């Protein structure tokens, strides 16, 4: 019999008593009378169940409860119940400051709270509307707090008070590719090796980073006597930290200007920028704010043209929905369904444009420093820049900024307007002032920009982005000024820029069309144009389902010369993981026809094989990708008859080292956020957060790469794939990490044999019923039944375990060195522990 089964007996008994109480309270809600004769225990006379006669009564003590706030789990905490000072038949819950801080209450509400005399328990009446209900049967504590008291939170995001800065550590991330080519025509061979990555260190909230890159080339043959070239450099060295109180990121060192108004350039200095990633995922673009008041617990439904795009439940009181996806535009229908049965209905109109800021928000950035080049040399004067964007209301936003230095200044101002059913539009104007050594007077010029966006709901289409920019001949960006000051070649000053993006979806025919056009003119260079068109469609032919076809075409006009290209593909699924297809690629210089076969072996490995014909002759190629535990691996090979053969490999991964453990791992975002998971020293535990599953190493550690910053991440252990000798009691944990953090979470894993053991006291009597068995890590490994038997997990040779009752360890047992024979039941004597 397993320990889980033994626990089930006890839970069943408790559930029986609770159910009995509920039946009785249906007839008498104020008092329940129990018949102790139904309890099969020898000492019934010492049992007083009068306190349990009150509905909802929980006996004083400390319980490991799963805490839910407004129906959302916030973790497991020890919850203490104390005897009520006013009613001997009641108990009172103690909500400690550590737990209350996890509620995400607004700062004004936190300051108004009242605590008991020892400042350890919340006075519940100091938070009006608070409701706390404990449930012994489900080991849970359900807390309801009016939403108006809480900072914003969603399913995937939680307030800054719950963010985790991670632990100290160092990292080395790398991405290395190699290619070897053999040309048959001229007997020329070469190979190249390219690499880049990040070396970093974390200390409290600071992230130190050094971006590196290198290259090695070697060639030989008839056209070369043999050349070698090797380069390596740290392209950027910097440090940054998050300032959660103002939703901003502070950076020092080498950086690139981040701006919505000015062009980017490299500099060394310091910057402070609003970090939109600190906002909830759906708050990172412009969208309206929907507010209202719910008379009761209510369901708020937001729909568009009959399609529900958002639905949530809110407690009674005022609510503010701020997390509509930024891509949602047009008229929104809001319906508030009260628990009482009444319904509120109203409309909100909106549109989307990149330069609008959500109502009430202020986005800003500031930087100071000196421009630098890739060789880490300064090549300009000290500058100061700053910009802002302010959402004045649901319709208007204003924005502006400036760059200032001794010989260059630029000032920009703009306004954005939500036009409701007519879309959204923004205007901004930038004026530059430059003083060049070769010019006697100041050079000034302006640049005007207009942006527009509109979704046509009735046609299921959208002007995704349309823009126009006119720049005067003497206008200079900071990059232009630095280039001219450095006596570089003459600049091709931009004059006019038109751009437009359109997309259309045909739901009935499962087809989508996307078109983009860019037109650029210059004051002293030929015009350039680019057109691109993409069409994709899914369809069925008889019994063959989900066939896909796509067409991409483009034309680029530079120096009055057309550069055209077209790609067409057609694929037929063979099963859920593979397909057979055909592709045609044509450019100005070459046409390639290929048959393609793609197969996904599992969720970690996939490959593609191609064969066809080009202008040069027959072609063949292959590509394989594998997501290993320690790195991402790729390999490719290609061949063109009588032309060349080539082979390439790639490896991308990292190593993370901390005081709590280390691991080799794969990585996608170099230098990014990651999580070190400790599986209690047990190897081969399958862990998953995002991406493919990974296994803990020989030391019981594993790094989960590419963890989302400022996003609630769930870490899970796959219980179906656990090793036979391992058990996990709590297989899911969650955390929210700041950018670049090395997070840490530990899972309690029981590893070892499982045996039925007969437990005896030193005087020959049985160990008391329901006594707990724990190991040296205080992990519960079993529970004693009414015959002194226990099914114990996690047994290791010569291991000592302890048996607890009456709240403390009373005696200990030790397992033999040889546990190979599991055919006989073990009998162990529990030796008394001196008290």
C-alpha cells in the first residue's frame, strides 16, 4: 500500500466528517451536533468536537495552504489559525505581512492597513470587502479582494512587488557557424568560421554584459596561394538594471540610441528609458481603457462584430480593463453581466497607430554620452537627448524630444489622434541645427512625418501602416552630422519617403494577401522603389486536406535598374509531422526548381531534403536541426553538378554558473533571461517551461533558457516521464523574472527505493497510527497505518529517517546497507530520540 493511499484514508475520514457537518447545517445553520460513536477509536472520551459544530471552523494551528486570490493561485504558504479572543468556538486566520505583500495592493491601500499589536497579523476589518475562507478538505485558502484595491494583474503578468531579480552568477553564450566549400571549376577550396555571443555576470539587480564577435577564414587552390585571416573583438560592453518603481531601464556603457523620433547611433554614456516590457504583454502598445462598475460579482465581455475578443470575471466594485491587445481597433461592444441577472451594455471606439500612447501613460527616454565607433573610439562631442509621449485621453497623445550638443541640435514635436471609425493618425516635425567646421553659418533644415492606420472591419482588411515623410535638403540627422564632421563621403540626403502596408484576409476561401510599397527619393541620388506581394492559401483536394500554397514576389528599383524575384511553394501534408512539396525560386540571375521533403522526428529534431535543377545543373541539399539539452545543433549540405559542394555546421548554446549549481544549455536570446532549476540532486528529471523539455544533469541541475522577462512563467515536471525511483510532490512552480536575471527554483524530489516497512517501538509496540516518516531534508516519505505498517519512498542504503507525532520527531529508524532483496518485508525498530 502506497503512502498516497494511506493519506487518502485520512482525507476520506476528514471528508466524511465535513460532509456530515454540511448535511446537518442544511437544517440548522448555527449549530451542528456530532455523534462520536461513529469514530472507531479507543479513546473517544478525550475528543471534544463541540468547536467543529460551528460552520467553517478550523482548529488552531499552522497549515500549508494553497492560497488563491480572486480565484488565481499565488502559491503555497503556512497559514496560522489562532483561537478567537471573543468567541471560544471560533478561530481567526492570521494573514502575515509576507503574504499580504503578495496581493499586489496599491501603495495607498497598503499604507492604510492596520496590523495587530505585534505587527504579525492583518486586522481584516482594515481592508473593507476582504473575504477569507479556509478549507481543510482541499488544503486551500480562498481570498477575495475588491479589484479596485489591487495593482493590475493578469493571467500571465503580476505586479512589480512579485518580480524576482534572480541570483548572482556568470554566463557565456555563443553562436558559432562553420562552412566549407569546394569549387570544382577552379579547384578552389575555402572554409570560414564565424562566431558571436555574450559574456555576462549578474550581481543583485545589475547585469554586466560584453558582446563578442570573431571570424576565421582560410582558402587555398588554383586561385589562391593560401590566405588566413582572424579577427576577434568585444563589440559592446555595458551594464543595465531595472527600475521597477518607474517602469524604466537604466543602462551605462556602450549603447545605441533608442528613439521613436530620431535615428539611432552608437555612443558611450548612460540612458534611462521607459521599458514597455515591464508592462503586461497586452499593454505594450496603444489600446483603449475600458472602465466601469460592477454591482455584484460580474462577467465583463468585450466583443467586436459579434466576436468575443476579451472576457473576464471581476468582483463587485469599480473595474478598469487595461490589457486589450494593442492590435484591436474599431468599435468595441462591452457587456457587463451581473450575478444578479441584470446586464449593462455600452460601446468604446478606438484605432491603433504606433505613435499613440495609452490614456494616462507617459513614456520617456533620456541619454547622455559621446558618440563612438566600433573600435571604441569617441568621434563626437558630448550630447544630451530626451523624449516623451503622453496619452492625454482616449483620443489624443502628444510627444516630442530633442538632441543637444555644442555644434548640433534637433527638436521634434508631434501629436497623435484616434479618429475612432476613421482610424488613427499622427504628425511630427523635426528641425535640425548644425554647425560644421567647413561652413561659416549654421545649417538648418526640417523633416515632416505623417503616419496613418485604419482597419476596415466590414471588409476584414486593414491599412496596417501608411506613412509619408518630407525632408528638406539641409536637414541633418545626428548620424549625418557625425559622418560629415568626420569628412566621410557626401551623404545621399533623403528627400521624400512613401510607405504603405495593406493586408486582407478571405475567411471563406482561407486565403490572405499582404502588399507593401516603399518609395524613397533623395536630393543628390537616384530614387529607389520596392514592391512586395505575398499570397497564401489553404485548400483541400478530395481526401487530401490542408494543402498549402504560397506566392511571394518583389521588385526593387535602384539606379533605374530592376531587381525582381519570385518564390512559389506548394506542399501536401503526408501526416501530422511531415509533408512533400515543390518550390520555384527565380531571380534576375537564376531559376531553381526543387522537390522538398520535410519531416519532424520529434519535438526536438526536424530535417528537410531537396532535389532539383538550376541554371548550372542538378542540385541537391539537406538540412537538419536538433534541440539538444546542451545546445542547438544544425547541419547542412548542398551540391550543384559540376559547380561546387559545400557543408556547414552550427552550434548555439551557453553555460551558466552560480553558487547554487551550473549547467550547459541551449540558448536563443544571447545574454538573456534564464532559470536554474534544482531537482534536489536527482539526475534525469524532465523539466519544461517554454520550448522543448530538458533533463536535469548528473548534479541534479538544469538551466531553462529564453525565459520571458516580466512574464509569469510556469515551470513543470512531467510526472509521466519521471524515473522509476523518483517522486515529486509539487510538480508546478511559477515566477516572474526581471530582464537578464538568472532565476532559481528548487523542486522537492524523493529519490530511492519504495518498500513496505513494519515499524516497531523499542518495547515491541507498534508505532502510533498516522505518525509521519521524514528524511533528513524534512521531506515526508510515508505515513503509518493502524497496524504499524508504512509504505516508504525515497529509501537509500544506510539512510536514517525520523518518525514524528505530537508535532515533533519522537524516534528514528535506519535502513540496512543492502536493499537488493525486496522480496521480504522489512521490520525496523524505531529508536527513541533523547528529548
